[in-house]
C-alpha cells in the first residue's frame, strides 16, 4: 500500500506517487528558501544603504519622489493616449492598419506607465512598513521620558502624513485600471473591425473615456501634491 492508502500493485503508480511526494517537499523547501532570501536581501540592502549614509527615512523619501515622477509621466501618457483615440474617431481616410498600430502603441505605453506606478507604490509601502517597525522598536528603547514622548509624537505624525499619502497614491492607481480597460476594449474592437464604420462607432465611448481620464488626471495631480507635502514635511 502507498502512504495514502492506495494499492501499489501497479509499480508505475507507486513510482509516480513517490515522485509527487518528493516534488511537494521540494516545492515547500524552495518556497521557504525564497522567503528567507527575500528577508535577507532586504536586510542586506538596508545595511548597505546605511553604510552610504542613507537610513530608511531617506529611502522612503527617495521612493516617494520616484512615485511622484512616474505618476507625472503616467498622467501625460494617459492624456496622450486619449488624444490618439480622439484623433482616430476623426479619421477621414488613409491607412487604417497604420492608424490602429499607432493607437495600440499609445495604449501599451499607458499600460506600461500604470504598471510602473503600481510597482513604485508597492516599494513605498514596503520601506514604510520597515521604517515604522524599526522606529517603534527604537522608541521603546529610549529611557528619557521627554525624549521618548517627543519621538513617539513624531512617529504618530509621520504615520498620519504617510497614511494620507498612500491613500492618495492607491486611489490614483485604482483609477487607472478602468481607463486602461476602456482603452483595451476599443483597441481590440478596432483590431477586429478595421473599417471606417467601426471607427465612427467609437465616438460615443471615447467621450465617456474622456471623462474617466479627466478624473484620473485629477487623482494623479492630487497624489502628486500629497507627495510634495510629504517630502517637504520629512525635510523639516
């Protein structure tokens, strides 16, 4: 009998069961190693940055600046992509295939910018989590009551500012997906219907996308302003 209680009269069946169990154990060990390696890499990264005079606080500010820059680029790209869609609906002759390829290229650029923003925001969350955990622990080790109280107030204030920042960043990030989905639908529709009639039918949905992009731009600008305020406060 196999360990699972199944008959092993068939040698092949037992052989594959054994292989499956070994593969499962290997997967678990590999997953654990990856987790440990990830933690180790983070510690090594922070240690290396500290040797360069960069604490987690500095890293957080640097990453917030990177998000801000990528949000600015994403904002401009979404506006450019919308303009490309608007230009297509005004198509009055020419190479439809070329027109489609240009439109698809703008959409892919917008998609790439959105992905970059998501990755940047994730990196901000990671270092913020590590910073606040370290800060909390260090506050507990301060013996002077006044210094401890002052440090804790500063920690709470920074957490509050950060919460406002990350909420704005995530709100802008979430706003991107519906716009990308609408862009994607139109690109695929045009891909399957490369004719003037199909282009004309896109006019109504393009107007709806216009409103979505306007709201997205507003959310991105709000997030950028919040990032500026956070960066300024951390420099005080």
